[in-house]
C-alpha cells in the first residue's frame, strides 16, 4: 500500500499557527506595553513565529515534491497560483520573524514596544496570506481534483510518488 503524501499532512500546522500568532503576539505586546512582564517573555512569540516559518518551509518543500504528479491533473496555472501564494506567505512570515527578533534586540524599551505592535500587525497580515494559500490549495483538491493523483483503483498499480520507481530490481 502506498503512503499518503506528506504535503496535506504538514500544511495545517502553519495555517493554524498563522491564526494563533496574532493572538499570542498581541497578548505579549500588551504585556510589554503595560509592563506586566519583562521583555524576555517576547521570546515566546519569536519561537512561535520560528515554528510557523519552519513548518511553512516544510510544507513548501513537500508541495514541490508533489508538483509534477499533481500538475498532470490540475494544470500548471492553478498549481502556480497556489505556489506563488505560498511563496508570498513564507517570505512575509520570515519578515515578521525578523521583526520579532528586532523587538528582542532593541536597546530602548519604548522602541521595543512599538516594534512589538508592528510585529503583531505583521502577524495579522500573515493570517490573511494563509487564508489565500489555503483557498488556493483547497481549490486544487476540491475543485480541480488534485487528490485524484493519489487514488488507487482496484486492479491497477498505485502511482509512484515523483522520483520513486515501482520497479523491483
């Protein structure tokens, strides 16, 4: 029996994190603003954003591995729309991660508070970009039949994932 593809298993983590990060960053920014905690608590937001970036990178890599197999079913244009949305999502998430590092490194508490607000706004933007990526991916699966690339009909051999051979050597 063939293994299910990794891409649909991984994509849900960065999407979920993109929804949680504005809440986490906003709460931590408020705690900095009102002096409830020391600035080192911001490391929680930084680590959350790092996990979002790492998981979105993994999702992009597995998506690229599936690309040729799925492209025959959905067409290149639809696949490219999803891939381009994913690229924008990833790079904006990286930029927000950089903003979160700046919050931690700034010497001025006042500047750090404003930078935390800006990083929170960036996290909100990442959420909207995640919705765009998810919609494009959902269209591939539910509208254009991308999952059909992995369907095995009785009596027919399974389609090997890109780069693997079914040959028994």
